[in-house]
C-alpha cells in the first residue's frame, strides 16, 4: 500500500475543538447522544460517509465499516467531566499545550482516528467503532466491541498514550463491586441497642476489603464511593460501598472475587449483599507485542523517534478485544497527560506524527504483510 498522506494539523485541531466543546459525561445519556451527533458529523466530514448509529440501553455508539474489516480502530466519545466543566476549563491552546475537558481521554484520539483513516489511499478493510460508555465500564457496548473484534486480525486502540508517549502493551484487568449492608434502624438516643448499625458493619467490611489487595502482585482493592444512614438520630439500617479492583492476571481477579463473596458480617443481625464482579480481563503483553514491533518498524520508516512501551493500571476497551482473542495495541492516541484531572492536556507538537504513525500502521496491517506477528498475538478466550 502506498504511504498515507500527511495529516493536516489545522484541520485536526478544528475537529478536536468541535469534539471537546460538546460535553459528554457518560451518565448523561442525552449529552452522550448529542456528542454522538457531533462525532458523526466530524467523522462524516473527514471520511465522506455517515456512520451507523447503534443505540443500546439508551447509549449512543457509532460504527464505520469500509468493506469487510480486517483491522478495527477503537475509541470512545464519552468523558468523565460533568456538564458545565467547559465554563471553568474551556478549550484552549497556549505554548503548544491543548486543554479542555476530555481532550486527552480521549477526544483527540477520536479526531486522530478520523484523520489517520482519511489519509489512507485505500480504506478497504478498516472498521472504526466509537462507543459512548467506556468511562463507566462499557456495560452496553461490551458485546458490540467483542463482536467487532473477533473477526479481524488486529485492533488499534486510540486511547491516550502512557507517560512520554509510550504505547500501552499491558493493562490491568478491572472488577467492580458494590457491597450493601442491611442492619436494623433504631433511635440513636433512646434505644440504640435495639438497632444493628449498618455503617459500623460497613466499617468492618471496608477494612476487610482493603486487606484483600496484594501490592507484591500489583493487585489493588480500593473501597471508593460509600453511603449510609438517613438522619442524625437514627441507627443506620443500610449502608453501601463501591469497590474498585485492579489486577495483572485473571488468577488474581478470581482470587479477589472469591474472597469478597466469602466475607461474613461482623455484627450479629447484619446482612451483606455483594453485586458486580469481573468487568475487564487483563490485557497481557502477548496480545500486544507483535503489533508493537510492527509499530516500531513503521515509526522507523517514517523517521519518527523509537517507540517505548508501558504497562498501566487503567483498563480500556482494549482489554475486551484482547480477551476476545484479537491482537490489540493500545495507547496510540494523543500524547499528553492529566487524564481525569484538572491539568488534562495534549501536546500539540505530537499530534501529526502520532496520527501519521496510526495511518502507517493501518496501511501496513491492511497489506497482510504481518501474518506471523498477528498470529503470535492471537489467543482464544
């Protein structure tokens, strides 16, 4: 395949701005739908064809297919930022730094996907899927992602790069739980002994949950959002906590899952209910290294600096595609930092080279010149 044309930075920045200035917090389905309208418009402008709009459980996802896909490009348009964030953190560019809610994770990557595909002399064999609920676990889109990934030879995920622009060749798996405690209400002043304090029980359970982590194995078990009680003078009859679990291996996920479900109440009369479980399996390096080597070769051919790789604790939809048995390379999106933080930013100077890398890698994979690398990364669920 001929070398793709160089991306146009001005047009790329125009598209990133348009995406960033349409806020898309995952939990607000109307905002996600409005964002999908913008993403569809920008994508159609660059690719010359409208996407298929797929709404699942009220969540808006977009899919482009050029012929029968052999390579899938994957991203998401939802963000973690609530409506109104633009008022305090507007889109801006200064001193080579682009800022705005969701710019790094991962609206710049969405725009880069459009421009990388648009520069290909022949797009036949490319699939592009942009989902709308990645930041909340991809509950509605998981089956769609896995179905799109299984038939293809490779998945390129345009999530933001790791520190220094490194590609992500391994990601921890994630599990998500909620533990609910049922106690018994009573007057906190008149007869507290007649109650079963759900908040006290929850305190015992939070300590037990945190103790399930294993730093030596890289496994974290983190109680996060908690709530309990009704009024100041009432013994709480109910309390609950959300729990975030991260692990490098499926075996560790299974160990923690069994341990959480085996926890018993500390207070007589208290009851525990655990919901949730494993969300994303780990993305292991064996699913990525062949594609990383291919990207390294493309970078050399384009005269770009040698690529680095990283293993990261955060999960992405690349965990699903690797778990479905398809070689997956992640972190091909924007270079910058501050994901989910007030200093979220993108390095403008890296946008063109990074987009050219994605286009070059797509072109290489579409020629089928890498069957051995692709086979080496493939594993079955």
